[in-house]
């Protein structure tokens, strides 16, 4: 009686020792806290802009068909987007692979083997030919075929956490695609308005050059008549040459903008045949209050958020690896030493196996892995916190710049009104014969100079508008299409 109980007791003690001797998990570091933007940002926006968040096709608010065409072509054929799209496909495939590994598996296999038995080995009797014993050695052609199935029960959720980690990466890549689209569209619109600003500036400079040429021609004629001295036309000539330099610079910048647009859109013809349009007033839709919603509206913040979610799931998987792993397997096969017997009912075999594995001593491998994934998770959180601070600063900076340029535009409008009055007075005096044509041309130069400044300020305002839209996420929303 005592002897029969001993093996059972010994087995129970051994099991207790195994369970108590599993690899110990050391204290895990706490995750970093995640930052959020303030509920309301400090910088107010011009009242004419506060109409809501930008739409997904925000560039259509400018009502310019050329912009629409350029943006659509850039998003259609962009190599940058193609790279991100392939990353998404890779992340989706990796997610599907991880999901498949979490479910039951079943395989069919078949094998045929020709072998010679050794008389000196464990299977030595089969090397002999003995009809009474059923051996026909030493050569045999044995075979087997059948089904095998297995299923890791994942009692502690390790496999499920690994699937969630892959899903997090996939969603992060989708947000990355939205960010890439936003950057490309903003660059196209910015370059387009830069070019339109330069074209408008070129027109004003050409008018300035014509007025200066008229002054130079008059001064030259007066010198030829002996009325003026040889130095009277020096300053007008210098101003004339400076304006020519400015026109050359503008032309060069226009060509650079065309080349950049051609590179982004992949359409050199469309980029080189952009027609001049009037610079529009800024009427973009941007929110009156900007705060928490930045977290959802900025694709780069959503990308960072999903990397955090993925990393936290990886931490859960690393912790679950410390616990026992239980899996089930089964087989249904035909197995015969001779192929002629392979399909007989007597060759059939089946079985069910329950597996149990528990890490006991691993030289610290599991704890090291936990430290790695926790550090990676905290790094993701730290990067996210940095991105939140950067997003708030981007919006504050863009809003402040837009306000500043708007104020400068208002002042410039007042200055233009003054110079226009001076030009109108000069035109009246010219018609009355009080002043010469050269004096009239000279009187138009201040207004043309201020017009050039107004155009440059208007271009800066458009650029600041695009910057603000980009800072707000460019129409991105995670619940909609990225």
C-alpha cells in the first residue's frame, strides 16, 4: 500500500517544485505618462478664418482648377506614397500571419521511405528474413500518410497580445499614409502660390521697368540737348539696372518653382504651363478653438499613438511568456512497414497529446526581453509626448504668423491708398500740363514699389494659411478615409 502511494506523492511534489520554480518576473518599470494639448490654445485667429476644421480636400477652398489638378496628380503618382502603401500592405500581411498562428492548425502529410535495417541495432531482428516473425529484411519500403492538428490554447493571452501589437503597427502605417498625403498636398499648394506671387510681382516689376526706362530716355534726351548735366541720369540708370536684376531673379525663382512642381506632380507639362491668376483672399476653414482635438486631427500624432498601443501590447505578450504554455495536438494516420499494407484498416493509428511547457531557468532571457519591450514602449510614449508639444507649437506659431501677416497687410493697404492718391494727383497735373511725362513716371514709382510689397505680403499670408492648415492636420480624421 505504501509503495503504491509513493510514485503518486513523488509526482505531486515534483509538479509543485516545477510550478514554484518557474522563471521569476522582476519588477517592471511603469509606463511613462502621455501628454495632452491644453484645452484651448492661447493664440486667437482672425475672425474671418474661424469656421471649423479644414476639410479633407481643403485646397478646393481656393476655387482654382489648376491647384486641384496639380494636387490630384501629385497624390496619384507620388513615389513617396507608393512606399508607404507598400508598408501598409506589409503590416497587413504580418497581422494576418500573426492572427493565423493564434488559431488551430491542421496539416496533411505523406512519406515513403526505402531503408536497410542494421542487424546490430535496436531493429536488428527486422534485418532478418523470418516468415514466422513477419520480418522480410533487410530492405523495407515503409510509408505513412494522415492528418495532424495542433492548437495553442493561449491561456494567458500572449498570442492575442502579439496580434494586437501587429494591428497597432498597421494602423500606424495608415496614419503615416495620411501624413504623407498631407505633406505632399501642402507642398504643392505652397509652391503654386509662391509661383503665382512671383508672376504677379513680375508684372509689377515690368511696369516699374517701363516707367524707369521712360525717365532714363527723357534724361538722356535732355542731356543731348544740353539741358541736363551728364550726372543727372546716373541715379535713374542705376535704378533701371537694379529692376532688371530683380526681374532676372524673379524669373529664376519661377523656373525653380516650376521644376519643383514638375518633380512632385510628375507632370512637367502641367507645371510649365501654369496660367497666372489673381491672388485670392484667405478664406480657409479653421477652428476657433484648438486644443484636445489636435490629437485626433493630426495624422502624425495618430501614428505615434498607434505605435504606443502596439508597444503596450508587446509588453503584455512579454509578461505572458513567463506563464505556462498549454497546447493540444492530435493525429490520424496510416503507417505501415510495407507499402502493400499501408491502406489496410490495421495500419491506422490515432492519438491525442496534451502539452505543457513552463520556463524554469532561462538565464534572464525573459526578463531581458521584458526590459527591451518596456523600454521601446516608453520610447514610443516619449516620442509621442514630444510630437504633442511640437504640434501645439506648430499651431501657435502658424496662427501667430498668420495674424502678424494679416496686420501687415492691413497697414500696407493704407500705404497703398496714400500712394495711389499721389499718383492720381500727378496724373491730374500732367493732364493740366503742369508736369512732364518723366515726372508722371517718377510719381508712379512709389505706388508700384508699394504694390510689390503688398504682393509679397499677400504671398506670405497665403503661405501662412497653408502652414496653419498643415499644423491642424490638413483635414485628416481617423474615423474617415486617411
